[in-house]
C-alpha cells in the first residue's frame, strides 16, 4: 500500500474504521508455535532507571512512566523509540521480578492506548520492531504472567502482525523497510504463518538488498549508524529463516558478509563508530555482538569505493576518510567530503562533531561542513543544507586514489563542491607512515576558470575529542595535543594555526571541546591559479614540550 498521496489517505480512513478492526480480529495465529529470542544487548543501568520510574531518551527523559504514551516529546525519534519497545532489552538485562512487572505494566498501558491503528504507533517499521521485541522477549515478561495478560498480549500481537502483512510497503524507504520486514519475518515464523508470508518476505528482501546495499557492502545512506541498523535487521531476518528451516537466500548471506567488513572499517581503536552522516559512537558491546552474529570471517575493509570511505592504518593509528559524494536523498547526509577522523590506540584525536538525535536545534548545524574536520571556504557548505537540516540536490563529484609503499599509505582525493560557487576544486593528500606516528596533509585549492563569487578565506578545521587538551606553541606555528593517558601529538603547519571552541555530540550528551583552525586568505588564488596549505601531525612521548 502507498506510504503517501491521496490513495494513502483513503487507506488510512479504512484503517480507522470498524471494518478494518473486524478484519484484524479474524484468524487463528494467536499462539506461539516456534519461540524466538532477541539476542541484541540492552543496558542494565537504563533498565534500572525504568524500574525506578524514568525512561531516558537522547535529549529527553520521561519521569512519569504511568502514562508515557501521552508524554512523548514532539520529536519523531522519541516516538519511534517509545513505540518500538527496544528498551525492553534494558529491562531484560537488568533482570528480576521488578523488571518483569514493569515490562508487563508498560505493555498493558500501550495496549490500552494504542491497540487500534495509529499513524505513528502502527507505522510498519515501528510496528515490525515492536513485534520482534515482544516476541523475542516473550519468555521474560509474558510467559510466567497470568492467563488474562498472556491472552491479551497474544491477541494484540496477532492484530499487529495481520496489519503488517497488508501495509508492509508503506514503511519509509531505506533501513525502515528492512526493520518492517524483520518484524514480518519473525512474527510469521513465531506464529506459524503459511509459506506464502515467507515467500512475500523473501521477494521484498531481494528487492531491498538490491536497492540499499552497495556492491562494496556499504549501505546507500553512507551512515555507519544506518548501516548497523540495516545489518541488525538482516541478521534477524536470516535467523528467522533458519528457525523456519528455510534456506537463506545467497544474496542475504553475501550482503551480511560484505556489510560486516565495512562495519569493521568504520570502527576506531576504542571499538566504536566513526562520526559520519548522523552517527554517534554507539555501543562497543552492541557492535561486538553484531560482528559475532554476522558469522563473517571477512577482514576489515580498507576501502569502500562505492560507498565512499577509505581506512588508513599504521601501527596503532587509524585514519578514516569520507571520499564520497553526500547521499543527497538521505536524511542522514552531511556536507562532509574529504573530512577525516584520527585515532591513536583507543584514544580519538581528530573527530567530527557527530549528531544530535534528540535535539532538533542542533541537527542542521551538525550536518554543516564546518562541523567536520575538513576544509571550508567562507563558511559555505560543500553541499547545501537547508534550515531544517536536509541536504539539497546540488551534486558533488569526488575522486580518490590510494597507494602504498613500505607499509605507508598515501591517499589523494579531490571534490568539486566549491566549483559552482567559487570556481575552485579542492585536492587533499593524506600520508600515514607505516608506524602510524606521522600523519601529513596537503590541501590544495585550484582555480578552474569558472565564474563564481570571489573567495575570501579557506579554513581547515581539526575538531578535537573532548579528552584531548591542546595548546598553541611557537607563535602559532604548531600545537601540542596531550592525551589523557600520557604522551601526545604535535601539529605543525606552514600557514599558522589557532585554537577555538568546538562541541562534541559523539556520546550520549553534548560536550565542550576544542578545534585547531588553519586560516588562509584566498584573495590571490585567481591570479596565481592555486594555493596549497601543508600541515603535519607527529606522535611524541609525554616529555615533549
């Protein structure tokens, strides 16, 4: 069924009708035939908080959980989170009778308020996620409950599963289609549905893998966070096929294998994700679980050219570079071609600012080029970002070439995102030594002769992790970066640098941080044809001055 347009409006009128409710109440799938288990980790500390009366959501906290469905803040992510019930994992991991009682109470209150069609609560991806969680944690909160509660829960599950079958295609495009499909597959297996439903799931799965997963294994959103969500859904779907005794499609096994390799590529030394395209660090426990359940033995990818990312490693150092065009039709797209992050061992040094899931005021600014470790001209975004944070359709072409010699890596890349505005093409060269103790960069702006506004200043930003302490030395010729565990890095440049404030949304909350800024005037670039800015970072021991 369509997800938008006049026909969708007619369908929604039908979903609200007594006739629709009558159809949902028909059928025999009202008991669990094949149990399934949800194996994704939760957070016991958050589970304790829920038992004590507070559900924490990024950017908000609901402290009166007697009626949480009436207190959802006006942010779509919060509604998705509460209605999706993934927080049942937190209660499960906290454990104990109090957690089980709390889960039963909240499930009962949801059924009281939303057991008939609702445009958000019954949206296919949210409904699918909720079905998967309820069925996957059934033995925790429902199996030992009284008959009245169990019957009511199973009746609701049956109603929701029947609706999902008829409304599956109305899920928003992208990862949410896979989440809806995972719910359909898990509920079909658990409730003993006919093979027709499994065949429907397989057809949709083949379609979505072709549409969403690049040949190199990256998700088309170019977002590590969305990539993980898609991989989780696909592993759940594979698990449901296996429980059913149905052979898993080769395209599914192959996609999971490739996606795991790319996921490894996006991880820093601390085991968490790099901050590109609406991604936060995430949970290392979840990522380890995800990789283990993928069953993939493929090594960490060093490049994903279709998705547009490269990974440079030397010693214990890791550089992750965005070498792709912004995914302009994706809500997760950031204006960040040639941005990079650097970690040394388990410590992040150079970062991007991340994303704010729970505070809409920050989402637009955090998509901007200036929120990334990259070169920016006159504070203009490489790809246009509108006031609501959505990228425009202005395209950017990115080219990249990688070479290696004696263990050292050289990455040469360019993008034309400033060609239309200023007549400039940006070339960036990054060199990482084999020992990982020497990172050198060269940023070159070449005038193409195209008409455009006269550029004034190029600023190269190096956003620092909040735990890194920086000081400018040698009259602005270099900066010393001190790490929390001792030791540090020294940055040098031929253009002069300064230190300014920054902000970090990589973890669960906003943190103050700093950024190193190299500012170069561009008033003569048209006359001389190009301007080159060189910089270098070298690791030093704790005695360095």
